[in-house]
C-alpha cells in the first residue's frame, strides 16, 4: 500500500495527524492518529497503534504508514 499523506487537524489543544494503514489481520484500511508529525529521519522508526478494526496492537512505520513485516505492493 502506498503511503497516504498526513492530514493535520488543529484545535484548542494542539495538532494531530491522521494516517491510513492496512490491518494485517483483517486486510482493511484503518485510520489512525499521531500527536506529532514524523520527522524526515524516522524512516526506521515504528510506533505501537491500537487497531480499530481488530482491536490488536500493530507496529506502524511513521514514515511509510506500513505495518512491520508488510511487503511492498
């Protein structure tokens, strides 16, 4: 799955960035949120995200939006 751009949502309490990833358990595209924009040098950095589709935890690469172990399509 190609990287989907971050969408910034701003409000009274700060900004959040939306992203989309593919759940490895269900195959569904799931929207998630980061509290800050990923830095350009975080290409090998993963963050734990609770999946809304399967209720499990996944490791998401902040730069690419892919789960750990996901092959290029």
